[in-house]
C-alpha cells in the first residue's frame, strides 16, 4: 500500500488540529492519533474518493472522542508566541479578537466555521466530515458567523471607534 498519498495532507491536518485544540502540543498529538488511525484503517478508504475529506473525518472523530473523555476543551490562544503574525499591531489586535470570538463558539459551530472558513471545505465536504446533513452545516455556519459578528461588534452591536 502506498501510504505516501497521506503525507501531503499533514500540514492542513495540523493547521486544523491547531485551530481546534489551541495548543501546538495537543495539535501534534491529535494529528499523530489521526495518522495512526488512518494507517490502521487505510484499507477502509475507497480509492477514488476524497482522501482529504476521509482524513478530516478521522480527525474529527478522534477529536470528538478525546473531547468527550477530557471535558473542558482548550481553545485557540492567539497570544502564543509560536503563531506567526504580521508586524501590524492593528492586525494583531484583530487576530486576537477573532481568536477570542472563535473561543466563545460552541464546538459544533466552531468546527463548521473552521472547516469552511479555515480549511476551505465545501458544505458537502463539511457535512461528510462531521457526519451531519448539509442543511445542518449551513445552519450552524450561519449561526456561528452571526455569533462571531456579534462578538466582534460587542453585544450591543456597536463597534468601538478607532482613534488615529
């Protein structure tokens, strides 16, 4: 069997794992657990089907199982030094605020927002990865985006005015 087909997907798996867990070490563990499961179950992957979606489905299932076992979920921490950020202080503040807003999302909304927004999955791919209906994906995405918008604007709906 040619397991080398999995290797090009590792950077995207790691990025998604990092966004889910918020911690580099936990993300590496999640990727390792996912790859271990993928290698054990590689015979179950249907040749010609989307390997990326299959790997993300495995990762989602591993993550859900770990989250159930742990209970509280660690969230993404944008203040970490090992997250590359552009030099702009204003951009860093926007990233920090977005990370904080993502942290407040319930896991089912966060997963959909990250798969579609960060990993560029389609609604259908996201539905397959998470094992939910496409309409549920669309609904969770809309609600997740709305919660992000409200969190970024403040609960009152008024933005903080920038002073230059």
